[in-house]
C-alpha cells in the first residue's frame, strides 16, 4: 500500500496569536480563510490532489468561511473536524465539555457543507483516552492527532517554557499551548486501531476508530509537517520526503498558514513570532510541491485522510 494523505488544519490567525501570547491585529483576523485557502485550493487543483481540511467549527459563523468550506468540498476535498473552539487545553476539560465541543463542530460543518464529518484532529495534537471515547460515542471513523515525534515534543515543551518566561517578565501573555503526555512518543507511526490506550495499537480490531498519526520520518522520527517541509526549501523538502518513502501511508499535515504570505496578507506583525512567515507563499508552495513530487515518483496515490483510514483498517 502506498497512499499519501495531505491535510490542512484551518487554524485562523487568532490561534497563532494565542500560542505566542500576543494580540491579533483585527484587519488580518480572517487572513487564513481569505488569503491562504484560495492559494491552497489553486495549489491542490494544480497538483491534482484531493486533500482533507480540518476546520474549526466556530470559524463557520462567519458566512464567507462557511461558503469557502462548501466550495472546497465541491472541489473534491474532504472536510473534517478540528474541534469547535480550538481550545488548546480541550483534553483537560471535563468529558461533557469535550463532547459538546466536538459535537458542535460536527453540527457546524454539516450545516456549512451538507455532509457530517467522519474525522477529527485535536487542537495542538493533544489527545487522551477520554477524547477517544468521545470520538467513538460520536460515531467518528478516524482520528488524526497522535504525533509520535520526540524532536517536536521537546521543541514544544521548550517553547512553552520560553513564552512563560517572557510572560513572567511582563512582555507577553502566557502561551495557551499545553504539554502532551510523553507516552504519545511510544505510539506507532503508521495508521493503527488503538486498544485500551490511544497510543498503543490493538490487534483485536473490535475498535472501529482508526488513528492516522501525523507524519514522522522513518528512522529519526523527524517531523514531516508543513512547517518543516516549507522551511527546508525545495532540496531539503525532497530529502525529508525521501525519508518517508516506504511508509504505507504518508501523512503530510499542513496548516493554512503554510501558504500565507506576511507581506501580501498583512501578517507582518506575526512574522517575528512565526518563523514560517519569513518565507513567501511562493517559496513555501515550491517546497511543498517538491515534496509531493517525490511521492508521485515513488508510486504513491493521493487520497483523503478518510480514504487512508479506511484502507488501513482493511489492511489489518
Ligand atoms: Zn490547530
């Protein structure tokens, strides 16, 4: 099996401001949907890729966003849930809160597109056994939140610490991001059906819910995500992609911001905090395209995350 599932988390600009503990400039508060989504749509049309867009339910109260989502679906893309409120600490809330939040997102997306999503990705990749139970009870077919990546884990932990230090000195607010359970690093890196613990595969496939982990390279488990691919440049992106070849399912998780452009989209204020905004949208487009060409050359078929999850379940 050689499948490549490209997905895009539609975190809107205020999500990034919250991570870095700064305020959003109101004029560019919808830059992801207004500027980056049309670029992504053109990108996927050119590349002939059907992708999965993970949308945050609350963004769809803004009518143009709901229309953009419907349009993406009409172009053959899958729309899945990235929660209702994108609370970075969703996993720490009570079960009723978690269930409400995820159900609301499914409702909001169904209202916008006419189709109920089958997949979920947690804010900040932070998921728990309790959240898995909620996903099962809501009848979802797959989750794609587990990120078994040691270097991402340590970088995120360090970044939260650095932002906390700045916050204590009074320069910024505290980061809204939270630290994950380190056991996630023991999780399989290829799609699996979770057992008693979400980070452990189970051979008794009574569980219908499939986990499609975020991409890590085959040996060093380096992050294979939009940020690392875009920042690596075209050659670097191809080298990273080559380290993914051999996985039955290559997952490339992008964010809307991966095709945002600080100058064209009025995001200059966010650039000092967000390294990927130092590259232009055209540079990032070229790097992601270079990575995809590696998979195409190596016989990978581009599918949605739902299709990758269903194919993995059959293969078990
Ligand atoms: Zn997110």
